[in-house]
């Protein structure tokens, strides 16, 4: 079914499956829907060019490299790509990276990248008429036949949030994402004077005590085969830690999560933004941090320590090492992502508001939202956190065994 959208007086036909066949005269905007994996892959060069021109640091999760690996592992027959694109004079100027899926009798839209992407947003070139561009894209999104738009991990400073187009969305959960100013947090040989003298002294003491257990190595690894192996090791460490503490984390225990990071870390030629900070003891990794770099900011996605070193302060050493590596790569900010766990506050210089919301797009969607059914996820998470640790450990072990 063809969709008709108007922009600056020009009627432009947006067709599922690729670029509109409308003329590409200068100033005319053509909207289209990319709905196949092959067509998405074919956009790589243009997508990268738009990202280079207009991408914001937090939009690293909307980069083609990240979404390409996500699609390899998470895109399946139950989903359909619904990427809305806009071209001006034939040049790509806007992308809404969306997927559509039917669940429980409802058609839902959400950002590509869920659940590994931590922030969702829209890419748009800043040419002075972004508001009109975004409104034209939204008109197409609203005609995709969906009942709900799930707005997971939407930053308060994101392009879509600031546009006001989703201001009617119903809030499900509000979170904070702490970030560190690397210029003030990293000193010449460890934590800077932003930390109390006692903390700096503890850092040196932990390093000395750790060195008593073997030869300690601090390294930074860019995408290559070695990095792929380290990424798999990091996820395994994280899964083991969650299991020990009885924390249910379906996303991390899913084998696709490890496979995604393995391939992203090993993609040396594909523009992968993943970087790894590693601490080793006698050549074996005991602390690993998987972070994504983009335009002066680093986003710490997975931080994991070996079980045998969990009580030796390796986690704190690793975070300071991650900060130092990120600064050495030219980053000014280290985003620790949501939620704002207590340990993150010790290193934070500010917080970014992040929300999970849902926007009804049909009468069925409104009915479901008004019934409160869409709040089941945060309610379930809170209920699970209140369970006694022995029970959650058994549930976590059962969940992992089902996905193995």
C-alpha cells in the first residue's frame, strides 16, 4: 500500500521496499520505507555519510555498524523492518530506524537495536528545517498501521524527545544515566584530584595487592579477532556474576547478546565503535569493559570482573582504567548508561534523564494503554527485585539453562 506525504508543497510517494521513484529535484523531499534486510544493508554508504554529517554521540546505537550486527542476530521472521527515510535532491537526510512486530494481537513499533541498544533516536540532518522534516517522517510513521509505539530508552536530549512529536506518550519508567567528565576524573597516573585522597590511596593499594597475585597488565583493544574472544569472555563473566547474585537478566543471558558483541568486537573492517579496556593477571583477563566510542563520548555497555577477583577491588580498578583508556582515545565524556546504580554515583559529574514510554497510535493501542497493561514490565522488575536471593538465584539458573 502506497503512502502519500506532502512536504514543501511537493507530493511524494513513499513505497515500502526502498527509495521513492519521485524526481530528485533540488529542494524536493522524497519519503520512503525500507522494509527488507537487503535494502537496509544497501543503505550502508549513505547511512554512514548521514551519520558522519549529523549523528550525535548518543546516536552511536543508530549507527549502521551497530544495527547491522544487531540485525544479524536479532532480526527474525516475527519482525519486519519499517525504516522511514527522507531524501532531498536524492541525498539521504533523515532516518527513522524502526521495526514492526505483532504481539498479543497488537502491532507495535520500536527502535531497531532493542534490547542491546541503550538509547533510541532519529537521525536527521540539521539544515534549518529539521522540524518540518521530522513532522513529515512522523506522518509516515503514523500511517504504518501500528497500534503502539514503544519508546524505550529515550533520552531527554534526544532529537525525537526535543521534537515534541511524542509528547503524548505515557511514561512507564524514568531512569537516570550518570556520566563522567574525563578531563576532571583522569589523572596522570590514576584517579584525579576529583576523588578524595583516601580513594586515590585505595586505588594504589588495590593495584599493589593485585600485583601480589601475578603479573598485572592494563591494555586497550580495538576491533580484531582477539577483541572478539575478549567480548565473549566479558559476557561470560557478567552472566556468572548475575547468577551468583541471583539477578535475573534475560537480555544478558540470551546467547544472542554474546554473539552480537563477539561479532561487533571482531569487525575490524566494518567501522565497529566497540573498544575494550582490559585488566589481566598472568596473561588471563580478570576485568573487561566493553564500551562504544562516538564523536568524543564513550558509552560503557558491559563491565565485568572474574569471579576469583570480585572482592579484590578489580571493579573499581577497571572503571578507572576504562576512563583512562577512553580519554586516551580522545573522548571527553564517559556515559555509564542507565540505571544509576550506587557505584556509578561515586564517579558521576551529571545525569541524563532516560525514559521508557509507550504512545498509542490506534483505538486498540489507547485501550491497552488506558488499561495499564503496558506497565507490566517495570512492575515485574520491581517484584523480582523484592524476591529473596535464594529464590532469584534458582530462577536465574533455570532461565540460563533454558537459553543454553
